[in-house]
C-alpha cells in the first residue's frame, strides 16, 4: 500500500525525533552521571585531604607539648593549643563529609573519641614541670594511642582510596559516553534527514506533474461552477426561468449537478407559479369573506334589531332569549370571520423594518385594548431596535387583549411587560394575574380555534394566539407559556434583532 507524502514526512520526522529523543536522553543521563561522579571524586579528594590535615594537626599538637617539656619554652604551648583546636575542627569536618557512609562514619566516631582522649592526655602533661623525664614519659604514654589514631586514619584513607578508584573509573566511562551519544545522535539525524529529503524530492516531482493536470481540470471546473453560481444567484433574485449549459467534455458529477439545477429551476418556476395562483385565490377568498359573507350577517343583525324595536310589546321572555342567543351567534360568527381574515393575512404583508421603541409601542397598544381598571407595568430596560413594527404590534395587541379578556376578577388586573437581551434576539415576557392555565393546555392554546372558554362566549374565537404564534414563527422566533391554575400566566417569546 502506497504511503502518502504527508504520511512519509510525518513518519520520518517521528523516527528522527524518536532517535534524537533517545540519544538526547542517553546524553542527558550520561552528563548527569558524569556530574555526579565528578562530585563524588571531589568529595573523596576532600576526605583524603581532611585526613592528612587531621594527622598533621594531631602530630603538631603532640610535638608542641613535647617540645615545651624538653625546652621549657611556653611558646610551644601556643602551638599545642592552635593544633588542638584544628584537630577538633578537622575531625568534625571529616565526620560531616562521611556521614552518609555508615562504615566511614563509624571509623570517624572512633577517631573522634581517640583524638579527644589524646588531647586530654596532652592537656595533663602540659601542667607538668618541663623536664626531659616528663617529655620521655609523654612519649611513652602516647605511643599506643597515636598508633591507634594512625591506624584508623590509614583505614579511612584506604577505604576512600578504593572509592576514589571506582569513582574515577565511572567518571571516565561517562566522559566517553556523553560525547559518543551526541555524535551518534547527530549522525542518525543527518541520515534520516537525507532520506526524507530524497523522498520529498521524488514526491515533489510527481506532484508537479499532477499539479499541471489538476490546474487544467480546475480551470474547467471553475468555469462550470461559475455558471452554477450565476444560476443560483438568479434563483435567489427570483428568476426561475434561467438555465445553464454545461461545458464539460465528459459526463461527471458536475454535469449531473447542472442537470439537477436546471430541473430545480423548472420545478421552482412551476411551484411559484402555482403559489402565485393560490395567493390570488386566497386574496379572492378574503374579499368574498369580507364582503359577501359579512353582508348577510349585517342583514341578519339588522332584522333582529328591527324585531326587537317593532315588536317590543309582543315578544315573550322565551322569544327574547332566543333573539339574544341569535345576536350572540351572529357576533361570534362575525368575530370568527374577522379572525380568519387576520390569520390569513398575518404573514403576507410586506415587512417594513425600522427602529421600534418597544415601551412606546406597548403603551399605544394598551390605550386601545387595556381598560383603565388594569395596572400596566413596563420594565425600564425595554429596548429600541430595528424590527417590523406592524408584526410586533399585532403580537402585543393579541397578548394584552388576551390577558384582559380572560381576567375574571372585579378589578385589580395587572399586566407586566419585561425584556431580556439574548444576543441575537430579545426575549419578551407578558405576565398577568389572571386565572392561569393548566400545564396540560400549554400547547393546545396556540392551535387554531382552540380556546379554554365556553364556545358560546362571543369574545373567545381561539384565533388570537394562533395569529401570535404564526407571526413569531415567521420571524424564526419562539413562544411558550409559563402558568398554573390560579397563578396567572406569562407568555414568553423571542424576537430576532433586525428582522
């Protein structure tokens, strides 16, 4: 299976990086170990130096007391005191140097005790009168302790010499390993880079030939795509009769797409022609409904009114009841016709965008549909934005009138309007203190002719909220109700900005 150029390059670089990482890690470890053993070698040299200094200090302290006893010269006591302090300091320093080595630490502890005893012995002899016998007695008494001290120091030095030889060998090993790892890393990296370079050069030659072929194909494809873009642009502008002629030399996907686009424009032309006819029929229906249907209703209402006026004294209570029911039915039918006309025309009017001050719009609507007995509260942050004023006015008109219509109290009705900026749209909230709506009816109320009131109630046609939902859906907004029985209702809807 052929490997793509990008894969080869990535694989080669991955191998190179792996090799470099491995050799770099080896070099790092070698350098770290070299540094470690260098410190250990220096440490061994310090230990050996310290034992030599300690041996000299002990010897000089003993010589200072012996010379004092032989020559009766008190200046040799100063030599003793100075070297005694040095011996104590040097044995403490030696102990701190070998504290991490239990064997050496044990030897230095023994050495400290011997030196302390020897120094106490010398301190005793310096109080003797300075005579040759006293010096001879000192030499005899020191012979054994000095041999012990010398033996201990010798063992410390021999042990440290062995450590030094081992550490020197390790140091030499890592001194050779570190540069070798770096050189090997460099050589491997060069080999891998040269291999990658040869592969890339070969692939680039093949790609140049392929690029020439693709350039010719792209030029032809670009011309065909520009023709399709022209067709699409014409369709967006409303020209559904446009057609394109594909210039491809061989049938391919673009040729099939061109044929499908031509079929699409033909289908769109047919569909929009049929839609235009349906709109004309709907306009004709609206005209008939507003004139031919409403005229008989007005005639029937007039006849009922004449009967009530001319036969006032002859009407029985039962007949008056029938006439009242007839007037109610006629009024409801008139409202239904008006509602249907409003629903049919709700989204067919041409949008006229302009700045809309929502607070001012709601106040104008409230003057028409909200009675003075109601309290209307507007949030201070109601926005001013670009929108279709007429559509937004219809929404607020239906929601406010709906809140008034369904309020069942004797007074104290309250309506509150607020807004929230959601970024691309505003969310408006119309809250009332009416009887509320049970959760199972929250979706039903937005359907056409669906109402929660008695069908014989003239004010309830079940169309108002359907018009609201249709207007909001046309704006790609959403609407929902938040309510429960006895807790009022809040209609929450979104309205996109600049639409």
